[in-house]
């Protein structure tokens, strides 16, 4: 396979500035990296948050968009083991130095030792594989907070169960952890969430979430884990009553509700009450945490589950013409700005 000479990518040069299509020469491949031809990249809330955040301001020059991808290996560094040209792969760019790249790009450099990456199975299309890394790995990070198994089946609540991360929490809680799952979503998504394995569904458009959960809690055992994929403080007053002392309330967003500002552990700094909850939960229970953690080994577990038909990747829409300002990237920006892109909208790269 011929080594490419140039690379096209969508980039921005100022915080929240306009995206531009930039073409640059492809440099020589470092010994510890792979060069991957990107076929698809998903759009996530973190994309717009980084785009409009001072966090990326420390990176000089233009900055790339997109963190996850699926593609084909076109070159292998001399010190990289276990990969060959032609391998199909999907993964996530985590290194801060890679903000200068982004996956809305024809080609990306990936260091497999420091960034989650695995070989794409045949049961996933590139579009499906590109939708997986951040949401599935975040789901695993949430489920790490489950208390140890006991004689009774563990019970999990998933708020935002039809979103990108929520769909993976529901599936993994069932097939990987054998939990009873109560999903919170709109009524129009109830059947979809049940098809993923949810045992019960609470329609937040017609039911009061807190009173419904508390009535179920009164009739049965306490819940073991509450995973909040929405954010805000709606369930904060009631979670100590819903969970037993060894249980945990885990949020991937924090107290914030603005989709344009960074979520995850950074909200400990902007909402100090979260620090108090974390410390109180650590000492007295139930535990509280705002998380964003990725373990590359979990991508291999996702592949194994998918090959057995136990989980599926859900893609809401594929946007064609990524490098067409009038269509592709204009639509991608609209999705990011609206907050509707939650790991299930995929940008197809030429």
C-alpha cells in the first residue's frame, strides 16, 4: 500500500472558531506509531466542548476535531508489534498532543501503546465501530463502581438510557454483569431500550422519576448503582435513599446542564459541592463520583461480546461528505451545537 503524500482534515485555529479544510503533507511515520486511513468518525458532546474550551488553547497552531475513529492501517512503525498493513482498526485518540490531529481527517497517527485501539471485527461496519470507543469505554468505567456480587442480583438505574453511553450501560450491565436494569428515557424510546435488555423502563415524560424509583425501592431491595448520563441535580436529593450504603451514584456529566461546557471530572472544579459528595460518600456511603475513564482492554471485551451477538452498536445517522462545507461538515457542526450528537451520529470520511 503506497504511503500517502498529503492529508486533508477539518481543523480550527481559535477557540470556538470556524472549521476549515486544511491539506498538509504527511510526515514520516514515527517508529512507535501506526498510520491509519480513517473511514468514519463519530460526533460526541466532548467534541464541541473541546472546540469551545480553553483546554485546547495550549496546543499551538491549528487543532483537529474528533476523538474516535474506524479505519485501515496503511503503514506500521518499525517498533510496533502485532499490527500489519491492511488491518482494520477502531479506537480513540486520547493523548493531548493528538489534539493537533483529530479524527475528522483522512489519516491519523496512532500510538497503540498509549491510545485505546483494537482490530475491527467483521460484525461491525466502519460506521458502527467508529461510534463505539468513547461511549462503550465510559460505560465500562461506570459499571466499575458496582459493589461486589452478593446472593441477590445487583440492580442498576440508567438515566439517559437511550443515549450513546446509556445504550452501552444497559447492554453491558445485562450481559457482562448480570444486573437487573431500570432504564430512564422518553416513552418513544422505551421499546428500543427494552430491546437492549432493560428489565423496566421509566418514561420521564409521563412519570415522576423520583417517586417511581422510591416506590420500587420501598417494595424491593435497594439499588446498587445509579448511572446518570444526563447531568444536573434532579436525582441528587434522593440517591442516598435509593442506594444501599455500598452502592454508588456515578455521573458522566456532573451538576452542569449546558452541553457546550466540559463535563466529567472537570466539574469538580466548577461545582465544589461534588467534592463534598465524593468525600461524604467515601466515608459514609453511598459513594458518589463524576467519571471519565478509559481502559483500552475493554475494547477487546466489546469485540468479543459483539462477535457472540450479545451487544450491538447503534448508529442514529451517517453524515456523508465530511469535507463538503455546504453539506457534510455544516451538518456536523449543527449536530454538535444542538447537543444532539451523543456518540450515535457518525461522520463518513472520504
